C-alpha cells in the first residue's frame, strides 16, 4: 500500500502554517483513503448511532470542514 496522491488542497493553501496540526486526505494505491486528523474516538464513540460500528483498531478521526469540502472535487464519483 502506498500513497498515490493528495485529495484536495495542500495544508498551506488551507491556511495551515505548520506541520503540527494540518488535517489531510490521501488516496491509497489500493483505492482506500487515508486521513490525517484529530483522534476523537474517546469523545465521540458513545455518540455513534446504533447502526454504526467501530473495531478496536479503528479510530474516529475529525478533520476540518474546509479539508473535506476542498477534497470533494478530487474524490471520484464511482
């Protein structure tokens, strides 16, 4: 598995001035997506709807609205 490309605008174009807290989205060579964001599993786990599940190795990651909106145009429809 490798990172193929960034999805959306680079952090610098979204106003991120350091590499310390810059959410990001990447497309992987196997078709999945990798997300850099804040781990909010502890805060949000109990808020998940009844039909949502999370394995012990999965995390609930939060990214800024701007990050996802700017990524939208790069995400394939199919």
